C-alpha cells in the first residue's frame, strides 16, 4: 500500500466511529420503535395497579407506541424488582416501582439488586397517604388524646397492619418510635382483614389506605384520628395531619410510586420518558380520577426523585435497624 492509500485508510478508520455516533444517538432519539413493557409489582385490581394502568394508557398516546402492563407480583414486590434490575437497558422495560425498592434490601436481605446501582430513576408518579383510625370505642378523639391514652396504658393496645414491611406497618413503627409509644404491632396478611378487626375491636388502631378506611369510617365502626401526609388530603379535608396534631413536625409516611428503568438505560430515553410522565401527571382528568381515592398524582425531575429516594432509603433503613424489624 502506498503512502496516500495508507493515510486515506487511517483517516477513514478514525472517522468511522465518529460517523456511527449520530446513528446511535438517532436510534435512542427515535425510541420507542416497538411496544414497551411496564412492570407492575402488584396483582391486577388494586389502586397501585390502577394508577400504573392509567399511566400506561396515557404514555402510549404520548410516546406513540403501546405501553403494556406486565403484572409480576410476588415476594413483597421483590420478584418484579429483581426482574427489572436484570432486564436489558434499552427502554423497553420500565418499572412502576415503589417504597419497597428501598425497604426490602434491609428488611429481607434477599434481593438480587442494589437499590442504588441497579436502576436509573426517571420520575415520581404518585403519593398515597394513610389514615390512622381507631375502633369506635377507643377512648381518644385526636392525636394528643391517643398519645396520652397509650402512654397511660403501655403494652395494652394493638396496632394492626397489612403485613411486616408494608407501608402502613412502617408508619405504625415510625409513630411508636417518634412518640415513644408502647403499642403491640399485629401484622395481618392483607389490609382488609386488619381493618375489619380494628372495626370489631380485636385490634384498636391502624394506618389504612384511604380506600380501605373509607367504608369503615362511613359506617361509624372506626373513627379517623389523623392522616400521614404533610398536608391534608383533598379527599378527606376534615382529617388533620399527624404533623399539625403533634410535635412530630417531620412525620410523613406515604406510599409512593415512581418510574425507574434498568441501570445503563441511555439518557435520551430517560429524558423522553420523563417528559412524557410530566405531561401525564399534569392531565386534569388523571388528577381528578384519583383525587377522591386519596392518591396524589405527581411528577418530578430525575434529580428530585434521586433526592427523595435517598431520604426515603435513609429514613426506613434506619428505622428497620433501630427497631429490629424482621420480615416474616
């Protein structure tokens, strides 16, 4: 090969990778080109599944390709989290994950993902607060009275939950720790039976999802004491927050959903997905659809989600370790 041909070949070899870059970037920008699987870690029918399905429907329109819900329930959401953590980071597997992402690694230790390394955080999707309600015969009408009654009767009263590590169980443990209450935690296998036992007097109190608490409150079998969010819920404007009712000014417990994707997913895909979520979360029809169920539809930037995620991980891992909470 003469000198001119050698230089031409060398120059072409340098340009080839550079020339490939616009194609790769274009491939990411053109995403999606086929249906997207949205993994949901719960069975069909619950409010969290309903929120995810509305997002899937609206995202299909925003992204121009079907977003198909893939329910992968099991092992307190670990089945779904493990699956997504090991999925291809190509934007075609997205995850409507939640609080358990940061709870399960400490609570069970039996996960196949690292909460800080296995996922990219895209946007928050929703917040759902819990109503602390008591049996109708319980001798307290507000948080101050409840704290006083429990402190005067250490170990006498039960606080039910839908299971160890569930958000409402953690809410009860946080209240016990912050207020210095000696309550007996009684985990059930589901919130419905736990609520019925509070109504029947077998347990005295519980943090319940609003949809589960609402019929019991309406029947007069239980009485609302407080709600676990920082602000009052539009769906239950007469129920005060724990914050406004006590000295526990940083108390907030919400079940949150957020969109995450496998680590290594290209940033252009993350950006496009996040922008679509922002549009869905601003849709008045979506907001109104869930408002009366006590669900706050919201969105965030990836940076805002990361900050929130880090605070949630610190709060709950610290509580689990300090209180010695163990999975069943």
